[in-house]
C-alpha cells in the first residue's frame, strides 16, 4: 500500500479551463455577428424574390397585350429569366435560412459548453429514465439523474446514441478485451484533437434543440418494405414516358401562346397529367407520405451529421475507420431519402401537388426514385444508423476529454498478463464532480483484500468510495480518468451505498438492506470489486457490528475485493484477525473549528465530529 501527499488541480489546468471558457464565449460572439449578417442578407433575398416574381407576372401580362410577335418573344424570354431569377434567389434564401438555423444551433452549443465548464449542466439530458435502484452500481455512484456522470458527459444528438452512452456507463464488460478498450480510448483521443474542435462542435450542435429520433427511423424500416411499387411505375420506361409527357406540357403551352394550337390543348394536357398521377401512383404516394411524416423532422439533421462524418480527414478517420467508412457509403442513400421526404411533405400542399403533378408529373418521378432507393438502402439502413449512433457516443466522450485537460488516461491490464483478477492502483485519484477543489489520493486494491475505511461525518469517505467506482467505469470505456495515473485489471463492480425503503411494497429499510446484500451474494460469481458504505445501517450498533463481521468473513473466500466505509471503529479490529483486512481512515482535526483534510491514510480514525459539533450548538443554545 502506497501513500503520498495530495495534489490539487494545477494552476496550468485552471488556466487551460479558463481559456476554454473564454474561447467558447468568443466563438459564440463571433457566431452572433455572422447570424446578424446572414439575416440582413435574407432580407435582401426576400426583396429579390418579390421583385422577380412581380417581374414574371408583369412580362406574362404584357405578352397577352403585345401585338408584335418579336416583342412577344422578347417578353417571353424576359419572363423566363424572371422565373429563373426567382428560383435561384428562392434557393439561395432557403439555404441562407437553413444556415442561420445551423449557426444559431452552433452558437447555443458553444454557450452550453461554456456553462458546463462553469458547473451548469442543466441544458443536457440527465438520463433520469435510466435510474434503476436495483442496478449493481449506477444508482449508488450517481451515474444517472440530475448532476450525474451521464449528464456531464452527454452531448449525443441521436436517441440511439443517448441509449448507447447509457449502456456504456451501466456496464463494465469483462468480455471486452484490453485491446478493445484501448481502441475505444484511441478513438476518443482522436476525436478530441484540437484541430477537430470546430468539427466536434458542429456535430454536437445538431442535437441542441432536439435529438434525432433514430428509433423512429429504424421503426420505419418495416413500413418502407411493406410498400410494394408495381413494376410499370419503377421501370426505366416509365421514367422516359414521364419525361416526354412533361416536356409536352410546356411545348403545348408555348405553342398555344403563339397560337399554333388550340388553347384548350395545354389545359387538357395538364389535367390528364394530374389525374394520371393520382390514379396510377396516388395510393403509393399516400403510403410513402405516412412514413415520410415520421421521418420529416429526423432526415435533415441526420443528413447534416452524416455529411460531417464524411468531412473527417483520412488521418483522423483511420482509428474510427469502421464507422466513417460505413457512413461514407450511406451519404448518397441518405441524400436521396432526405429529398424524397422533403418532396413528400411539400405535397401536403394541394397547390404544390397540383402544379408538380400537372406540369412535371412529379408523383411518377417520386415513386420511381423511392423504388430505386428502397432496393439499395433498406438492407443497409440499420447498419448505417448503428454507425451514426456509435460515432455519436464517441463524440460525447471526446468532448469530455477535450473539456478536461487535467484528466489522465488509464492503463488496462489484460487478464492473460495479470496474476491478480482484481488489481486497482491509483495515484492522485479524485472525484470528477469536485473540480478544482478536489483533493487527490493514492490508493491500491488487491484481489482478495478488504479495506475498512473509518472517519467522521463529512470527512470524505463516501465521496472517495464513489471516486473509486466512477473512475473505474470511465477507464472501462476508454474515457479520461480523474487521476494522475490509474492501472486496473478487468473485473465486475457492485456497490451498496444508498439503500432505501419501499413502503409501497411493504419493504422496510432494514429489509431493503438484506435484499441488496442477497443480490450481492448472487452477483459475485466472477471477480468483483465491492464498494460498501455502512453495512446493516438499519439495526442497532451491536447487531450491526456482529452482522457486518459475519458477512465479511463469509465472502472472504469469494473472488472479490472490497472497500467498506464505516463509523463503527470496532469493525476495524478485523485487521487483527486476518491479513486480508486493512484499516484506512479519513482523519479530521479538531481545534477552534473542524478541519477536513480529505486525505486517506493508513490506520483507524481517532477524532469524531458529531459530539464536538453538537456541543457547540448546545453551548450557543445555553447562552441564549
């Protein structure tokens, strides 16, 4: 067992964090200026749209009034130019509006990151839905809920990414090799690189308003596959016929303007086109629209993050090769689906549907495109969504790495290279929630050993126990750990620190403790680190002492190691019974005030603060 003086977060780390906060604020201010400029440009686009549309109407009107065929031709050309100008300006306005939205999301992402560095995580999903009091360790270690580890890490932009992050923090998988953990660690560090800071924030900003519902996308797959498009609508021949009929409409309109054909011909042609689409493709378009409505809010941000994944340079992509390659394959497919969905939503407008089908037979083209997309994509869509979610989870972990330059990296010992199934060697360990005020401690845990930790109330016992567990979870996921160095083997984790009664089911506090200990005994069939705070709190002192001794003796032959915090100094006498037991303590200093060093040292705590503090309260009460 090793022990050294504590170290707090260095001034260099503090300066770095302040620099990060200043940088986030600077970026947010710069984005606000860009947004203002784009909004001014947008007002110019609106003016241009109105002017070009009025010009189009004016030139069409003058064609009907002009007598000269040459003048009609010139006005027709000018009308066409106005139409082209309107379309170009409209497209630019749409892109400009979309970019404004993206920049506003990005600005918000920077503001949220700055707030997080200041200790405000309220903008992020806290994962309360994942809270499970019966889980082996997440409930005791504050993995989920307000101000939890999950909330501090979570920057996911997809629902499946959020679920994957929760799953990662909920398990310490002994079946995952040290190499796999190290590969995850390398991927996180790659994505946390300084030159990917802007890219990472762009990615995170895709989910600041609402997460992309990847579950809804996956649930749409069976419905997409149920839509059976007839061969005559999906073949190449229909594409050719549709193109010719669309050209014919415009040709007949031009011919009618120049009085080469009866004006009724283009009118009849328009209505024939519309009813052809409604009769032959309407059923399938309606089915596609039902699915399209489910995907509408998801496709645009999904396309954005898929394109962002494609922007990762080859040098960075090598470590996260599988996800990036899979998403690069998905880009064209997602673009087609996004276009189909957008067009389907536009068709909810009767005016758009009429003009699109009557003049361009857009419904036929849409059904044809959907048929081709479904053949290509439905078999791979699940795999692509999985790749998006995996990258999403890694980006959240990488942002944590970037925001905590003071954190270190863990070394994972493969079980084939270790004689001890349970090995935990920490130097300068602290709890990640404490930030700059954290006191760092050194501590070692060895297989088959039990460490009884005594100390006064508020001396730091529970926080230290949680620091051991939380950092192990981080290490097993390849994430940064809050220690100068941490070397661990791979083992299971079980804690009992926050047992509560359940009166609705007739379960008292003491009974709940017994059930938790029973769960523990059923759990420890493989090497397991036990983190226990006050065994049998729900009974009297002597019964608690005897029961705690009996329990600890019973598990000494199991494949476990344990860290047990207690106020019962008598329990520390177990060190005299067996070399498996070791006494450690958080001592306090009693003087004019109570001093809490928060340092773990060998031995048994001598000073207690309850009587001391109560005597001061009573003294003040007596003086009154």
